[in-house]
């Protein structure tokens, strides 16, 4: 958690320095730095959410396939 906060702060500082160095308006540079910091903080959470959903769906598909296999096997025997 602390690494993500530090990474977001460093990313925001780097963004702000690059924009100021390229003579961009200060208000725009600060806005871009804040948006960059928030994005750097939130993207792992969002990506993790989608990856977890994908894993859960695959697991559910595997369970569903196993149930179908067992039902088919049971119907074949009975």
C-alpha cells in the first residue's frame, strides 16, 4: 500500500516537472499531476478486480463442465 502511494507521488511529481519544463500552464500541470497520481494509485485495484472476475468465471466454468460430465456419466450408467 505504501509503495503505491509513494509511486503515485513520484509519478505525479515527475509529470508536474515534465509539464513545467515544457512551459505548460501551472494550473494544467497541477491538474495533470493530480490525475496521474490518482490513476497510478487506482489502476492496480481496477485491473485486479477484472482479473479476479475472470478467474472466478473460469473456475465456475470448470465446475459446470465437471457437473455436466458427472450427470452424463450417471445417465449412461442408469
